[in-house]
C-alpha cells in the first residue's frame, strides 16, 4: 500500500497544527506522522539569553543529536518535511535531521515536499534545505511556506512576545497576533488536496505549479531585498561570535552585542534602506526582481 511519511520538529506546536490540517484529505492509514525530538531539548518559551545563544550554530548549520526515532517502514512513496527557520537558516533540529543517517536513508531517491512555518523570512533557509536534500539524494517536488502576514516590524514585536512569554496573543493589545494566520492554518487542507491528487497519480512534475495556483505562496519584495543581504551579515556575526566567544563569558558578551546590533538594524537601518530601495532601486530592477521571485517560488 502507498504510504506518506510526514516528519517534523515543532517547538511551539504550530507546525504540528499545520501538518495535521494539511493531511485531513488523506486516510489516516496512508500517512505516518513522526515528530522529532532532540537529545537535548529546546525549552519553550525561550529565555532571551537562550534564544540568542542558538544564533551562531543555526547560521553555521552545525547539527546536534536527534533523539532516535522509529518509522513503521523504510520505503515511502512521498516524504513531507515540516520545518521552521531560525535566524534565516533551518532550525538546528531541522539541520540535525537533514544530516541524520536514518533520515537520509529514508529520503534517498524519494520525492520530498517541504512545509515551512515561519515569521516571514524563509528564502535562505529553504536554499540550505534544498542543498541538504540534494546531498541526501532526495528530489524536492514541492514547497509550501506559510508565514506571518503582519507588517515586518510589528511581527518582530509579536514573535518575541510569543517566543519569550509562550503566549500566542496580541502583545499589549495593539500588535498583531504572532505566527501563521489562523485562516491560513485552517485552509492548509487545500494544499493537502493538491498533494493527494498528484500522490494518487504518482506523478509530481506539476505539483509545485498546482500548489502555486492556489495563490497562497507569496514572496514580498521588501522581504526578498532584506533576506538577500541579511544572511551575509548573519554569517559574519556568527563567525565573530564563534571566534571571539572562546569562553562562556566572552560568548555571552558578543551575543549581547549582536542582539543590540540586530535591534538597531531592524528598527533603524532597515526602514531607511527600504525607503531608498523602493524609491530608487526597485523601479530599475523590476525584471530581476520578478525572476528572483519566480525562482524562490519554485523547487529547482
């Protein structure tokens, strides 16, 4: 009998909700759900110190130990990988899973669909996931990014409220509710219907085009512009912390410096740069922007 493996790590439970809804169109017996755990768990909610402490290893994609997981079989017709980005990179649990020998054996030679639950920046993390899947011998046939559709700066406040307090509520009663919109989660079964049709046929060539036809996958131009530049800066900072943070005290000091740099970049530098981009550069580069958006919406 044909079988799908749906595997993910979810710290907050949001990604579990998305995948559970997405697979409603399937018979329960057709889908095997596996939820990944880490040998050293990441507590939720975060503390501020712990949140920033995972920054260097996230950006440098340094894996940690995944707790052993069991699957009912070794051969699946389709693998669905759900993940979340951390600091514009795959979360450490995701990177760890993608480098796990058991997981690599499961996806070798198999079609894979990625499902992302993110604030709003997923482009760089998906590029890394593509590379790791290719290294494992898998074939990416679909990508479904679900994001927080709130204003970028407002969503920063909201997501920190959620991450540090564990409350998925409107901070101070004025900022938007953090996370993927409830309506987007509840309509995730529409993606599931698309996956089911191609899964029934066993042909995934047009799956991504069909997923895009729902009109729910968006790449905001401002986010595209920010991500292209921010990941380079994150790599520089990650290397600085790794090289100069040679003791726990020095590491904490440099992470505090990075934290305040990030706040300044987000709330002061970024708005100014975006105004310049939209007034001067954007009108001159519309063709290149269109090509980049098409690329990131694809699976190649």
